[in-house]
């Protein structure tokens, strides 16, 4: 699936189609605020990059002004030539034609310089993550996240309780070794009641999403580079995505990518907002990390199943919607009878494109650790700027929408927690809410 050769990627290189340029006025008007906000990301120092962007933009403006003046002169000459021919002064008209040819040649040079300046600005902007919301705390990493909510009691397991990888073997429901044989580490086989449990969870998550008025999509599992760029996976996560050079497609790391890109290059009406979409897909990621306890079993996989919820929102409503999405996810965890906590991520632990993120973690009783099972994020206008996703209110000028998404839910660690937390001496108890979906009450 991957050649090992890093692909050459071109993103919206035309000057007229480059939405990323919309960020420059904001940076210019809020320079110190942008620099201070980015410093929340583990003391990221973006001052030099911001300064370079502003310098390049001033140079771009000078070239644009010179080009505009030159094109204005060309238009003026065209009118004068017409008047001269009408008055019978052909020799003077031909002299002006020569000046027109010179302007045309010089304009090409200026257009090339303009493209080079704008491309230089884009290349710097590609490396700058989203500015965290002002409410996001400073922090270097996970240790600085804030617990926003905690629910449920930590279960006390019986003597002889096992971690999920041993339970999977005992009850013959997940085969990790067969996955290694057929593909490699991180690609397990689910079988029997293990496979039915997977299908039950997917159907349960999708039904809850549709009950909450999300429109379900069955999305492609491969996307082009423009789609990866639009949601911020490229170029930031390029090395973590499986790439097929023969077709120049990427295997999706999450359904967020194809679903959000439905709205790329779209101008919506304000009355259409919010738009709510969901979808189930397998997800593919080159997960970093050494082999050992933290990545054993289902804790970290290269292929896994997930139901994603996505919203396109009015900027005035997006944080209210973020709370609704958080409550949707925590409602699922309550129904699955799993102890969980919600973390407000600090700047140093947030994803590249996010402005505000909640992580939901479930306590794994057998492993005695918290496992992340969902991230729910508001990207504000970071993605929509790349996507050229806008909305119009009445006759007003189109504005950038806000985008949000959340895992509702990712299956591997949910399955791990269900197996570990609900194990009994007689077998693994299935939560009541899942029984109608899987058709059995126990794995034994």
C-alpha cells in the first residue's frame, strides 16, 4: 500500500483559488494575539514565521500594485490605439502596439514573481497549526490537561481477572496472531461473538447518531491530496497516512476527512446551518510507538472501526454545538455502563487543526489505566478556510463557517474496556443497551 517514497503534493496552487491567503489579513490585524495563542502549544515560537509571512505579504502587495498599474496602462493604450486608428494616425497606433507588447512581457514576469511570493507564504502557513481558543490553558502535554467531568465508579474485578488480550484468547473472539500472519501487527481478526460485538457497536452508534438528526453517509475509504489538505491531515500527518502512489490516493485516517470534504468549495445558506453528518468507516493509521504494554492488544491499531459525527456550524453557535456533541458522546459511554472522564486538552496536547478539544477516556480496570476513546473538537474556521467552505446570510458577503467533529465512537478501546470492565467469573456481560444489537447477553 505504501511505496516508501514521499509523494509530491500540490495544494490549490492557482493564485485565484488559494483560500489559505484569507489567513494573512487576520494574522496582520492580530499579530501578537496569534503569536501568544500559538505559544500555548508547548511554547511554540511562531514569531519568525509570522514575521516572514508579513514581510512576504508586503512584497506581494507591491508586486500586485505594480502589476495592476501596468495592466491599467495596457487598457489605456488599447483605447488610445483605437482612437488613433479611427483618426487615421496608423503610425502612432503601431508605436503604441509595440509598447503593449513590452507591457505584456513585463506583466508575465510580475505574475511569476507574484506566484512565487504567494507560494512562499502558503508553504509557511502550512507549518502553522490552528491558534487555540483563548479559553485553552497553556501546557506541554497530557499532564497539563484539565479534568472537566468524571462519571461512574471504577469496577472492582474478581480474582483472576484478565486484560482484554487474554480474554480475547480465552473466549476465542479476537485473533491477534492470525492478523500478524495475514497482514502484520495492528491488524487483528475478530471472530464469532467478537465480530458480532463489533457489528453491534457500529449499529448502536449509528442509530444513536441518526436519532440525533445526523445524516448518515457511507463514505469512500480513500481520498485525494486536496481532501487531506482541506481537513488539515496534510501536510501535517503525511507520514502517518497510508499512500498509494499509483493512484495518488490516501487511505483515510478517519471518516472526518471524506465527510467534511463533502462541503469543500461550497457556499451554504445560513438557514441550512447547522449541517449534521455521520458515518461509519474503517480507519487506517501508522500509529507510532514501541511494542509493549501501552500498545498491546487493541490499545493501538493500524486499522480500526469508528463512527464519526461532523457538524458545519454558524460561528456564533459552534461552541454551543461543541457541548452538544460532547454530551452525545458521554451519553453513549453512560449507556455502555463504562466509567469515563472528560479532559479539556491544553494547548500542548491538541491536534494540529483544533482550536478546542475534549478527550473522553474510559477506565480500563484490568490494565488500571485510562484509555482515550473519543476526541471532540471545534476547528473554528481553520478547516473551512482551507476547504473554502462558506455560508451567506441574506445578501451579505459569504463568511467562513465553523467545522466540528467527534468520535462517537472509536471501537478498539471501547471493546477493550467492555471486555475488561464487564468480565465476571462466568463470562463477559454485555451491557443491556447492546443486547438487542448483538443477540446475546454473555460472551462465555
